[in-house]
């Protein structure tokens, strides 16, 4: 199967989505693009699953993005014919999600591969990981969020250098500049991402989604509006049964039983 979808064996609220095409550096051809979109959509729609982990098969490449031999030519010809087809990776680089997604970057994350990692909420990587937007080398530009998200994830000058030169940075630089949260040995990478996902999944799901939405939406708002929207979300979450259950479970020294509704 082009895209593997597996429950975390320790917590079925966590799902691991693996781009399984190592022979092509986990690049997305039309079939993998379609199946990745279906996997992410199924994760979003399944109320049982709360947090996702995205990774690539093998130990050298997270993803090289679009298949330059199949996906890019077909899209280019459609554009040159006057069409305006949608361009994204797995459906999730262009749309808002409700649920947290963690990237376990197990090697090179290049072009659309980096755009997919940037579309995730948290990024962990292995020491051999590299991160780059190489599109200008092919006389195109990043079109799935690269020019939007990278300057929000790293200092502007570094983002400009990476986008205009097309040259990648290594794991150490990615960690130093905040592009990744931590660097983890390859054998421990997906387990570490799953452990973090389990920690998030154990929290109130409505609170997690509301907090995530407020952070992302607030980036594009002025301070006063962002504070007002946060207050609205705070009130909405306070009205839920989960907001009663959380403090009660803490006081009674027991695990909370969140309904997520």
C-alpha cells in the first residue's frame, strides 16, 4: 500500500501515517498524493483518533515532495493550458485541520517534503535530516505553503536564503533556529513522536483543538482581535463537560474521562 496507516500500539488515539515509497525518496506521484490525502482526511474524520504522526519510510528521506517525473509535468501542462488546478500535498498543506499532526522527519525533507513538515504543528527530526526548498533550482517557486510558513518558523533572513538559493540546512541548524523541536536518534524518532502524541492525546481534546486553532488564527490577527478571539474560545471551552471533568479528576486523583463533545 502506498501510504501506511497504523495505530500506535500503546494508544489507539494516536495514528502513524507513513509515506512508503523509499525507492523514490518518498516523493508523491499521483497515486501517493491521492492516498496521502485520503489517509489524512480519514484521520481528521475519525473521532477516536486525536493526534497524528507523519513520517517517511526508510532512514534517509522524509519526503522529496512532488515526483518531478510524473506529478509536476502533469500539473505544469494543465497550467500552461490555461487551467487553475489546486496544488497541495496530501490535502493538508492548503487547508485547515482540526487535529494536531507531528512530523517525524527521518531524513531529507526537501521541496514539498519540507512544505508537508511545515504544515505539521510540531517537528522532530533525526541527526541526518536536512531541510530545503529547492524549487528555484527548477525555475518554479514553492506553491504549497513554503513561502508562507517558513518565514513564520525561522528568522526571515534564513527563510529568504533557503527559498532564494534553494540550498538546504542540516538538523543542527534546524534545531538552533527553531524549525524542529528536538533532534532524536533514528531508532527513537517515531517512538519519541508517538510519546509526544500520546501526551497530547491524554489532554482534553476540545481544549487541545481550541488552543491550537487560537494559536494559528492569532498569527494573522492584530493583538486586540486575537485576545478577543481567545476569550471567546476560553468561554466556549469552559461551557463543556470536559472542563468540569478535568478539575474533578485532578481533585479526585484519578485519570480524566473526557467525552470530547
